[in-house]
C-alpha cells in the first residue's frame, strides 16, 4: 500500500527494514526513510495531491506509512500568506509567510512531525510514546497522543516558558522537568530510550518523525502554483526542518511535479545559540557545541543532531546563514505583527530578523521571491515581548474620561469627528 522501501544510512548507504531503529550498525550514521521513486512516479500527480484532504496527509504517498494515517487529520496545510506590507518594509518584490503559527492542534510546525511519528508509532505497535523537547514538541506529542489514546512521557528542560509547560500539562501526559538544558535532556532520553520499549519520537522513530517536515516544503511548492521560491529563510534548532524542506523540494522535482529546484535555503539562528550558523559563516568543518543562552528557547539546541546535514543543504543550495540578537528577535516579532497581523513566537522573530539582514546585506536580491518560515505562535512566548510593547490606555467608565484622557491626546487632523 505504501511506497517505503526501508531505511537507508545517510553515510554508507546500507539499507534496513523499516523498524524502530535510527543508527547504522556499521558506521553509526543516521538512518533515513527510502522510497520506491519509480513506483511513485507512476502514481503521484499534481491532481492526485490536489484532490487529497486539506491536511498534510494529502502528501501521504510521500510519507512513511504502510497503512492509513491514524493521527493528525487536521494538521498542516497552513496558509502561505502573500506579505506585501512586510515586503514593502524590507524593500523587496515578492515575499510570502509560510504560517505554521496556526498549525492544528498546538500552533507550531511540530504538529506535522508528530502526526507522522505517532501514526507510525501505532503502526509499529507502541502503546507508549515519548520525546525530549524544547517546548513545541512537548505540546504536540501531548495533544496528538491524547487524541490517539497513547501513554506519554515527555522530557523538557526545567526553565521553559510557562505557556509551553501549561500547554503540555493540560493534556495530562507524564511531564518530566529535567534540571539541565535541552542537550542534557536529550542525553538522558537516549539512555531511557535504550532501556524501555517506547516510541521516542525524536530518537528511535526519528527517521519517520523527520519525514513530516517535508510537508512544510511540499506545501510551499504547491501553494506557489507548483514552483519553488528563489529563497527560503528557515529557523534551525536540530537542523531537521531545513534539511527536510530541501528533501521535499527535491522529491517533487524527481517526480516531475515541479521544474528543477533553484531555491537557496538560508539558516536562521539566535545569537545565544548559533552552532550551525557559526559553522556556515566561519567555514569551519566541525560544529562547536554551545551552552544556549537566548530568548528563542525553541531553537536552544547547543549540539544539533542534523547540523552537518543542514550545513550541506545550505552549501548545495547556494544559501547562507544569519544570526539575530535577543533585541533583533523582539523587533522581528513586532515587525511581522504590525505589517502582517501575524503573532509569531521567538523562533519566528529570529527568522524575520535574519531575512531582513540578508536583504540588507544583498545576500537576497530585492527582485527575487522569498518565503519566510514561521514555525510557532507568539501566545506561547509572551514574556519575550511583554516589556517592549506600549501600555494599554486606562480610563474611567465615562464619556468624559474617554474624551479628556484619550481624545485630548489625539493629534488634530485625525479622522475622529
Ligand atoms: C523545533 C522548532 C524549530 C526547529 O526545528 P529543527 O527541525 O529541530 O531544526 C523551529 N521553530 C520552532 C518554533 C520549533 O519548535
Ligand atoms: Zn552506515
């Protein structure tokens, strides 16, 4: 029924059966899902995709299930917003926001990866799922897992945003706060995953989980009228999303659904945690792991699992990297909100700020088409911007108070009668 051939080592190319495994026994390279592209080419057409459901499952032929999906029927297929006012601010011609701040059900792109991971976990026979998370993955595993009736163990660093903790707890998983940073949480999770028979979405079933990110790229291409943009600016934590947007574009090309891909992918990271951007910008050949210190907590991975693959995609696609400070992140959030009416979280602030810098530096030409990847919702990271916003105006409940306190301060020539 599906088109999965098996898993394949990204380093040595050895093949494996599609089970809950993630590293090559021979070279310790990471495993990736491999498909029968000849069979796919005979079956998949633009029309077949376009007549599918309004969710990421419209691309199910290119997702790693053997049977029907069972989780995430409403996830994905988020708006690609033509952002003319922001384009004008940045002085460029053609700009779009791929807006996963409204992804169902937990308002981040992690709903895509978890829809695929938990559908696969059920197929593989797991009754318990788990994850190590910087916040949004915790929300998504917790919510999708409740809907799917799965037991859940969720591991997070102890200092996450309140809204991300609450937005996990409401679905009543086992939420475990670890006294350490994400990299500590991830190391502990690997030990637990080796001992207990659980579907750990970003460990032993990571090859399947990661495939969900391709749909972010598929949607960009389909929603642009079956073409890819000149540029995509993408936030990077582990580096998975960036590499999978590229894999998605290249699969569409391979299947003849779009012309040859000429898109440059750009890596956006926060100043307090930029190991991948640093490697790209300095030309170093190794990642130097960092201890994260940034308001963009969803991107705070100091030792990124897919960092080298992200670097390779950036190089291969002719892209570059950019870094945003905490203040630039806050400005990026407000710029997007005030130009386009979209409230993104700190990761989106990073992406907007880096896109602006790349345009200013001439790395993105003003007459080219750009997509900015907005991956999460601002209601989850309110603390980051609270102190930089103007205050609400407060009055007594009387017309007199309104007129004296508010209208008296409105400049003359305004449109109030
Ligand atoms: C997880 C996450 C990312 C980055 O994901 P990777 O695939 O790990 O690079 C980007 N934005 C948000 C909001 C996230 O939660
Ligand atoms: Zn190998």
